[in-house]
C-alpha cells in the first residue's frame, strides 16, 4: 500500500494522453484544450481521496489492474489501467458495473462505479489546412545588397581580449551574431600555405574568412558543441582570421540552462600545417564585434537608409552568403490567414514592414527515415513515434499577421546568411481543406469550418469500428448502414454541426452489438 501516489502504469498512460492531446494543438486548439480540461476535471473529482487516501492494487488479469484509493470515511476513487498495447479488455466489477478499457489506456472511475474519463476515448477534430497562392503577390521583384564586412575583414572590433569570450555575455540579446577576429604572422609558407583551420565551438553555426576569402560555414547537428574544419590558404606576412558565430535559439530548460555557453568560449582555434604542425590561436589578441552592419542600419525597416544602395538593375545573386533581399508586394485579399513560403532559401531572418516574422532555415532537411502512413500511440513512448514530415524542412511557411500588413504596398526583407534563392518565395492564404473527427458513442460530434465556409461534402462516415486516421480512414469489420446519411443530413450546407453519437441516432438496435469487443465509434471526414 502507498498513500497519495499514482502507480506508474496509470501515471505513464495519463501522461501519454496529455502528450497525445498536446501534439495536435496547432491543428485544433479548442478541441484538444477541452480534452485536457476534461482530464483535469476528472482527476480533480478525487483530489481529496487521492491526496489523503490509501492505495491498493488488484491484478484483474489480461494486463488490467484496478487501483483503488480509499480515505478514512471509506470514500473511493478508482483507476482501471490496461497496459496491453494491442487488445482492449471487458471488465466486470460486479456491483460497481461493467466497463470496456481500450488497449493502453486508463479509465477514471469516480466513486469506483462511474466512468468519468478514459485516456483512449479522446474525441477530437483535426483540421487539415490548405494553402492557396495569391495572384497579387505571386511573382516578387527583388532588390538586393550585400552585408558590408570591410571592418570585420580588417579585424576591427569594439572590444579586445586575449581569450575567447562567451557569446551571450557579449551580445546581450542584441544580435544572434558575434564576430571573433585575430591575426597571425606567417614566415614559412612551405608549412602554412595549405593549412586546416580547426575551431571547437559551443555553437551553433560558424562562418570563417581568411584574408577576406570565405572559407565556408558549418553547424551543430543537435545544438551542442562541434568542431569546425576547413582548408585555408595562408600567405607570408600578416593573415587576418575572421570568424562569425551565430546562435540558433538558446536553451530554456534543464539544470542550470542559463549557464550553458555559446560561441567559442571554452573551445579552441587552431591552424594545422604540413606534417600536422599545430599553432594554437586561442590566447591570441582577439577583437570582437556584436551583430551585423545591416542590423545596425536597420535595413529591415521602411525608413530611408543613408549610405545604403539597393541593387535593382541587375540580376540578384543566388547562393551567396550574407545577402540582403527586399521586395514589395500587395496584401492578399480577404480575411484568411496569410503565410509566406520561403522555399529555396537557406538560413536567415525575415521581416514584413519592419516586423520580424522569425528566423528561417528551410535548407535544414529532416531525416528521411522514421515516418509512416499509419500512427498508433499505444505502447511505450519513444520519441520517433508517429513522426511526420520526414525528408522535408522543419518549417517552410511563416505566418504573417494581417495586423502587420498595409492595404496598399508592403515590403518583405530577408537576410540570407548561408546563401539561397528567393525565386520561389511567395505569399499564400490558408483555409480549411478537410475536417476529421473521431467520436466515441455517448459523446458529442462537433464539426466546424472556418472563414464562413460550409460543409460541402461528406467524404467518409462510419459508425462502428472504423480504422485509420484523417486522410486515410477505412471501414472496420462492421458499421451502421445509416452511417453516411445521418451525418449528411445533419451537416451538409452548414458552417458547423453536431449531435450526440448514439446507436439510436444511427438506427442500430440496442442489442445489435452483443459479442462485439469494445464500444462503437464514429469517424468522419468532411470537406469545407
């Protein structure tokens, strides 16, 4: 026995239910928030018993456990957990009733005789959004200018030190970028004419220039430290080495996350010459400069910029690092949400009318492995479970709030850090394409389109034991013959519809489901 603690199967499965709801918040926030609210409300019913009661566990067989909390007044609160990841279980608690517990789920029983929640019987609506190109801004005309780097190429900074400084402490949130600059004198070019520049950095990306010549960039795969290595050519006499360190977000959780270093602090800078002769530059005299000249001049806002010339009469550069692009566009008509498609770009930052819409990195492609057309949350959690979007950028479309837009001319500014092609950048509007719902018997079906759209077609409807997921539903081993007509009559031509899902609503006799494992469920897919 144990006082005031959930046993691990209950705890882990409830946590997975919370995770499962949270995964789709971006698709349908209201529905998933309601599900979490119902879970919280169910647990809250037994708060006093759970925190002051005594727990007993009883193995009911078939991977089902009954956990009972009892307080001094003999009030009870129960959990039925089924840790079988494939099979549901029918449970007879005699005087406390009969229950069906789906695979890998927990049923919450108030008073140990009334089901108030089950983690697998989560009713949800999923909206699949579609993007439509906007003709008014389909083809953008680009002006461009290069990031001015003369000062950093000459090693001129505002701070000097005989050590490699920590990036966050120097930039102080003023910029993602910090320049590290030093010089080295070479006498024997036979050793150093073809050398390797090796830099150990705490991340997250690093660019290098030697004598104004770009050596290239590298980045950390997982946001931690990495070693940069590039071949460089050194000349006789003084050589200027310029490094640009860029952060890609900062840690915001974990033990002493605020103490996690970024930039070159704690690492080293070395030159490796012929026969592995090594020169350590870590304690050289280093100059530092925070940020980009384009940031200082605020090239992203709409004000005139003294001394800045935007090229408009020549073709814009493609694949050129450290390039600023600018294009005017008309706001998409209507009231639907607006996004900008940054396909073809590398890595950088985007602004609309001077407002930042975020940092982008569409050239970073996710792994091509690990995704599947099917998704099953049952069983032990692993981070690869139900992966989607394999082989694609983690983000390609960026939301542009309509409050950022003017009725007439608008301006998009991009800072392209690693080199990309803005040819396919375009503005689009987002609307609801299809809506799916999974609703268990006894619960309420709720469907709603957005932006004044109405439900135009019932693409799938099955009351029984349907299989699959949104976009790939299929009939199960049985279904009500009226599955389609009932939903069609209730929803076609309406912006929103809903009704309580019961056997009676679908013309199924009360005793028709005898011998069928589980409870009936309605799966619906409609077009707006």
